[in-house]
C-alpha cells in the first residue's frame, strides 16, 4: 500500500514528438499508465518537441541522418532529466542505443499491416503506377511485386502524405494501419496481408525509453509492459543488429508468439526489388541467439545486390 501511495503522489514528465500520430501514441501511453496505477492524468505531463525528422520533409530519411532524426531531441531531454521517459514508434528507434537508456515498456502491439491508399491491392495498381514512399523496404517490396511501377519520395505525417496523394503527386502510397487506427482514420486505405507483405521491424509497437539508472521510472513503466509484444520487438531489433542494417537496407520482418515460442519470418531485398531472400525460424522467447542465427542464414544465401546493403554483426 505504501508503494501505491508513493506512486500516486509523484509526477512524471513524458516526452514525445509533436506530430499528430506521436501525440496520439503519447496519450495512449499516458492513459494506460493512469489506468494501471489508478492515478489522476495530471500526474503525467506530456512534453512535446518538434523533431528534426518532422522539420525536414523534402528528402528521404536515409539521406539526412537516419532514425536519429526522430530521437535526438528527446534523447537530449532524457539525458538532462528534463523528461522522465520518452514515447516512440518502435520502428523509428535506432537499433543501437546509448547504454544510459533502457526500454522501460513496450505497449501491446497494434495491427502490424501496411495499408495501401489509392488502390485496393498491389495487383490493382495501374500499369506504370506512380507510388509515393520514402521507405526503402516498401519501395523494394513494391518493385519486387510490380517492377513496372515507379517510386517517388513521399515524406511527412499522415495528413501531409494523404494531401500529396489527393493533389495527384502519385497514384498511391503506403501508410501503417496502426497509425491510421490511432488517428481515427479507420476507413482509409486497404490493409495488405502480412503473410505476403511483411511489415517493418517493430511496426505498430509503441516503445517507452527511460534512463537506465532511474529505478523509480522503470518501476512505474513496468506496469504497462506487454511481455509478448516486448519479446517480439526485442527479437526484431536483435535481427537488425545481427544483419548490420541501416536506413538504406530494405528489410521486412514479422515475429509472432506461438506455443510459448517466437516464430520470426524475415525477407531482405535489393533496393530495386529485383532480388530477395527470405527465411523463417522458430526459437524460445529467451533464446537471444535466435535472431542472429536467422540473420546469418539470410546473409549466407543473399546475392551481392542484397548483401552489400547489410554490414553483418560486426558493422
């Protein structure tokens, strides 16, 4: 009872990007924490920052600094203690993080699928369709399935990309189904079957980071940590580390929990989509070497057009 009373009397500062989707995710994290601890929402203050990745929207992320553009401002605040924890889209957090930070919680993963906006399916795209995306994975997957299509760079938040589509800058684009749902855009786009169109590592999961030495905050966040989602997301991040991938590396992966084991299916592509290699591995949830074994298998079978974009475990 003393611990509960102690938590009720504390205030935490939650850091987030200022974009509409990031704010929606921050509010979801706050609401889950409020419910888990039985506290008033006023005990969690949302502090928003405009990230570099949100300010620069005319170039692909891989060309201007990679995923760090989503995290560096919040990292600075976390380091100096201006915030107690930061809420991120798991897929936007760099694979290798400072030792000073810890993943305090992974919230229950949402719909992992990509949604195609502008056509009912990949097959339904017109011949030579122009498709907007800045994600190497989505571009490579599209060109692998439909080499006749043309890819143009689309950056910006959900509203910005939908506006570009409405303005005729492309015939179609991709958005994460989870993001659309969190923004209330449930009728937008056509979800693509994840068995045939694998998502990005960490897609649809909300990750919360705090300082590794902050026992108070780690204990507070532990109440909303979803073990199955955490196991899957950490496995996918371990796969990325073993592959030595970066923002230019087209990789798709999905990990599911089945009978107390993880089933990981991953595919690597050449940027032009002409080549791909995929594999599946089943391993125990506590087998930290599983993702590395799948990575080694994929790289061993990858042609140079694919392997050249992955540095391996010693990158």
